[in-house]
C-alpha cells in the first residue's frame, strides 16, 4: 500500500511540475502569430509596437481566444512595411515534426495551447521536450535554454 501511495505522490508531483507556468515569459503577437517580447525586440528593424493590452478584458476580439494565456496582457506588434518577413508555423505542424498527433495540445512555458491551429514564430523555441500528459504524448516548448 505504501508503494502505491508513493507512486501516486511521485506521479502527481511530476504532473504538477509539467504544468508550471513561467510568469517571466512575456508573450507577444504579430500578424496573428504568437512570439515573445524578447524575440520581437531583436527584430526592431522590421517590427514596431502597435498596442499594449494590460489585462485579458482589454484584448480585442481577435486576441480573446488567447485570454487564458495572456493573463498579464500582451504586446501586439505590426510589421513596419506591412509584410511579414518571419517564418510562422502551426502548432499542429510542430507536433507532427516530433511524431505527435497533430491535434494534441502543446505547452509553451507551461501555458496550454489546445488549439493546434495556433500559429507561432518557431524562433521562440530554444528547447523542447516530449512528455506524457494525461496519457498523451505532448510537446513542451521552452523559450529559454
């Protein structure tokens, strides 16, 4: 009985650790794709800040679907010449690259993205892991090394 209890405790703590959200990550959006403020700050020659939304309630309709992720607000960027010059990728395609079913959710810095049609800038990906989450092989993306 003790072994069963300790096994459950270990599994529970591993699951909780896998779900920890990184409060330091600052998500940003440009051309309907998710990146980070850090990434976009390195691309100042082609991007400019359009608007900063400080709360989920202030998000425009086009960003409301991310309100559970943008709990501390989000910065929206626009391309200076109006043309996106950065690569974008759907999370479903990223799943496929890691031999994960396309419709499995993806975690970025502990934030769950259930809609795998969500576009991201792959440059934010510094490290990835595949883990078992709720019985499914799941991709975890980290924006720091």
